[in-house]
C-alpha cells in the first residue's frame, strides 16, 4: 500500500508561503489568524466557496463525512480561485485524534493534492501530540499564549453577540462593534500585547463595557441551545448559518465556547493515558495544560461575573459534572460526553429547546447524541432535546423545516 507523505513546510517557506486554515471557528478565527501572524507566519482563513460538494467528490468517496467534504471542497476551491499561487501556499489541518474520520483528513488532503497535480503543496498538521513535524512550523510559548488569548477573546465575543444582537435597537450594531473589536484586538495580539495578567483582564472589561453600551430592547426571546459535533456547532458553512436563521425567527442562540472543547480533548487524552498506564511525561504535560486553561477560563468568567451585565456558559468542571447522569465520563470518542454536558448546561441556562447537531457520515456523533436523548429528557422534563443531521444532499428548506417543527412541537 502506498504511503502518503506531505511535502515539507521548510523554514524558508515561513517567509514565502501563506498557510491556509479551513473555515470553522467563526468568532475565534480572526484572532487565531493574528496569533499566527504575530509569530511570523503568513496566515489566512479559507472563506465560503461555491459547489464545494461537487469539487470534493471528484477526488474522495461520497461516504466521507460532511465536514470532510466541505474542507476538501474549500481547499480545491482555493486552488481554482487563483487567489494564491499554488507554489506559495500550504494547507493546515487541525487534528485532535480519536476514532473518527477526522483522523484521516490529514492524509486525505495529501492524497487529494497528489491526485489534482499539486503534491508540492505542504500540509501542516496542527496537533498537541507532536506528530507530522515540519521544520518550518513550531508551536512556541509566545504562539501558545497568543492562541489561548485569541480563543478567550473569541469565546467572549461569541457569548456577548448572542446576548445582545437579538435585542439590539439598531440593527447591525453588535456586528459593527464585533468587527471593530476584531481589528483592535487582533493588532494587539500581533504585537504580543496584553496576552496575560492584568492586561488581558483589562481587555475583557473593555469588551464587556463596549457591548453593554449598545442600546437593547426589553423582553425575553425564546432561547435555543446549540451543541453537537464541533465543526457543525461552530462553522456557519457547516450548519448553514443556523445562528442567524434562529435570530431571524425571533430566537436567541445559546452556545458554549471553544475553550471547554479544548480542555475536553486534553482531559480525554489524559484519561486514555491513565487507562493504558503509559505516557507519564506526556500525562504530566497534559495536567499542566489543563490546569493552565482552567485558570484562564476562571479568569475570563470571573470578569464577566464581576461586570454583572451578562452571563456565561458553565465552566469545564461544571459541564463535566452535568454530563455524568446522561453519559459516562469514559465516553470520550469524538465529542463524547461534552455534548451531554453542554445540552444540560443549555437547559439550566433557560433553553426550552436544545439542538444537537451532527454531520452525515459521523457514526461517533450518531451514537453519542442519540444515546443521551432519553436520560436528558428524563432529567429535564419540558425541554425539547432534538438531534439535527446535516447532509450535503439535504436542502436548506428541509433542514429548516425540521428545526422549526421541533421548536413548534415542544408544548405538544
């Protein structure tokens, strides 16, 4: 069997090549882009694209999961767009490992590039295991601090946009503020300013004060919790702009941040190490990272609570505790117990409807999400927990009808 290897991303390429990351984290990506740029990389996020399914299925099987098809499609769309010269780009694929098809994306991208005549394009794997090393790409301490700050800024703005935008008196005020803050804070990240301590807390207060200054109308809209497979939850391309769809129909979207997912991945890896009785040094490193991210999360949530104008989702230890009754904590394949914890968190935050999103072709999500429906409904009577599957062959009308039927049937 042929072994597929990526072309190397060399030290010289750091100055000449642009690294392209798939669209996924709508609120965090602008700040993550700044974090990489602050470490000397030319970096960009792939945006949208047309006929992604048709482009991807020329090279991969239609049994591939929906996120995989969209990611491969975006990559091919970039090559066809002419926005960048093929000899001046590299693709980056985030990987957390685990028993799902996402673990094969890295090699699928390499194979696809070979098939379409571009084996010279490097594919960089973004992972915390030190796998698929490229000499021109390193996760340094400054890059790690910048990325953590980027995620915190993105999580906070996500949280505040969802609490302000449905109630704003002037349409578009929250989005305009978000764009301004993205420009200002991204520039700070590039300069490695306010990445920790009082400087970062001051920026949290600045963001909170800025959103609190937007005039809003009184009243309470129907809250709809959104959780599920990580790509479908956060990526508007994957979930067909679900957040805006809900807001256009008079609802408020309630969604947990990305930092809980980051801690969940490391916590699951730690559990694997403990069960298998190996990797003591790696285990110690995971403990340090989990502890650090926990402290960063407490710092962020503490500022929101002291401000008193907004609410935040539950912290990682709280989400983990909420998941125990619906899913065993050893359910760490894919998004595992995190979906149960986030669904319970949404119910406690006042959501009478909770949508759990999963993509076509993801057996892990099907098992995890459908398996927790009964215990969640038993523990939170009166809350409608509904799974929603996204398929590349399903029309927006069909998906939207299913969602609206679920929301309308809550009291039936």
